[in-house]
């Protein structure tokens, strides 16, 4: 399945009482470049999020946004210093007996003493938060892939249509090759007759010169390789794994074959056909820059 390097995906969920949103967006890049933006106090999970993405994406520049809302989380704990509270009670009871005082202790009066109660932040379970963020990242990647696959289908369709045009143009080159040799033979014959002014022309010499010309300008090998590359291109577009880099290399090879055909042709019509082939190859190259 061809996937575009450009895409967006997101997922929302609750992790350990925290409202979490994970968003991914990417653009083209030769290599994989991941930038994760998340609250500082949750940076312990950054490597796990990155690793999850690295296992899933091979190239592209990805920006990952992790938003964590803890406003509704029960992240505070009220602690009672019981040894201190017992010490207060014992001391007050002793004083009441010793000085014959009314013992009017109450819960509220005891709570007024310092350090009996303390409010603390609940300790976060980092392992659970890390696992929750990884799970949400995987959900965001699934959403992200759906968009990339839709775009990838369009890219593959466009590349195939241009490859079909190139194949038609290669057929024109192959048809033109013998025509070009025949035209060269006729021009050579006419020139020799003009020079020799009616003297009989040596047909063997004409045939030999035409054969030498045909050999120098033959593009059979190049057109065969071009067709082979076109078949490889179609096969790559059906692969499940990322093929963007392989496609880049293949298009370069196809360009080399087209250049060789152009340099060998020595023919205006064929040169125009080669220009059309190279124009289509350039459009394919631009599209492969978007393929993972």
C-alpha cells in the first residue's frame, strides 16, 4: 500500500485521570525526523512516544503534539500527621488533669494546630502514563495512516497514468528507429548521386554506411531497459512496504536511459519524443518525493 509522507492524525483519551490529546502531522523529508512537543513534567514518556512512531514510519518530518489537561484530575492527597496529632491529644489531656481545666477538645479545634494536615501532590504512576500515551499514539497513527493511504492511492494512480504515457512514447521511439535508418539511407544515396553526377552508385557502400549508422544510433537496449524499469515501477506501487527511496533511484535510472536515447537519436522527431518522456519522468519524480 503506497502511503504519502504528508498526513495528519489524532486521538483523545483519559490516562490516569488526565485528559490527553495526541496529534501528528507530517511533510516530506528525505529521512525520518520526529519532533515531540509535550509538557515538561511528562518528558519521561517522550522516548516511548518516539519509539512507537519510529517503528511505524520510515521517513518524513513529523511534528507530534501531546496535550495533557490535568485540571479535572484527582492529583492531590490530604495527609494526616497522626504521630503529631496523638502528641497534641496526649499533651492536652495531661494539661487538663494537671491544672484542673475543662477538656473541650474537638476535631475542629485540633485541626487548627499547625502541621496536622498537609496537602500533597499525588505521585504519578509513570509506567501507566507512559503506556497510556503509547496506546494513544498508536491510535493517532492509525488515523494518520488512513489519510496517508488515501493520498497514496491518488499518487500511485497518477504515477501509473504517467508510466503508461511513457510506455506509449517508448513504442514511438522503437517505431521511429528503422524509419530513421531508412531516411538516412535515402539521404546518403541522394547525396552520393549528386556528388558523382550520374555515375553508378555502389549500393554495397550505401548498405555498409547505413548499417554503421544504424549501429551507432540503435536504441534497442535502452528501450528494453526502459520497459523493464516501467514494469519494476508498477511492481513497486503494489508493495506493502515503503518504496519511496527505491522509486527515487528507479526514476534516476529511467532518466539515464532517456538521455542516452536522446544522444543517440540524431533525429528531430525522436528528440521531441525524448523530451516528452523526460517531462513525464520529471512529474513522476515530483510525485515520488511525496511517497514514503
